[in-house]
C-alpha cells in the first residue's frame, strides 16, 4: 500500500452553458432579440482510488475501513456500467437518469415492463456521476492497470 496515497476518489467538475440568440431576419433596427437557446455541458475529471486487497496490504483499523469504502464504491460503479451495457445490448434506450423512456416509476426501471434497474443509488460515487454515465452522455476512460500477474489473482 502506498503510505502517501490520499485513499480517496477525486472528482473535478467543469460546467459550461452556451447561450445562442436567434435574431429575426432584418432586425438591425434595435428590435428585441428572438428566442434564446441554451446548450449545457458538464465535464467530470475523475481520479478513482485503486482497489487494494486487504489480505495483501495487511491494513487494519481506519485504513481497512477506507479500503472497504473504496472497494464498495468501485464495485457499485462496475455494477452501473454492467447494467447500462446490458440495457444497451437489450435495445433499451436510457435517459439521463438511466431509466427507459417509457418507465413508469423512479426506481431505475419497471420490472413489469422488463426494463432493467440501473443501481445509481448504491454509492455516492455513482450518484455524482449518474448524469454522465447514462442518457446522451459520452464517457472516455483512461485506465492505469498493473501488468503483474499477482494483481489479477
């Protein structure tokens, strides 16, 4: 275990709003502007804490509890990604909240209509990233993965 590690996830978010005015043709005479349209973007830069095996690190006390919380957040994120992937393979469209367009409840999908539940509420990490994982968002991931065989056991 890295003793200098912050033992936490870090999320840096930048929000952007672009407002566009559509002036009516030939309105250079100072007439009021036409309609405004807004385009909203949100960028999350996320540094996830690494998953560490408690047996290998021999962590105890607070370090062990931190490791458990980190691992549970990473597990919840993996579950959300798997559920979104399964929903897309099944042809189900998802909105920004991760529920199907014709869902009738707010639990992430209706079991009666065969829609899958996306477990965003399982961790704080997935709640924060919810609007960036489903719907019309685009996600790019860069991973630093150890090539050591011991890290895959």
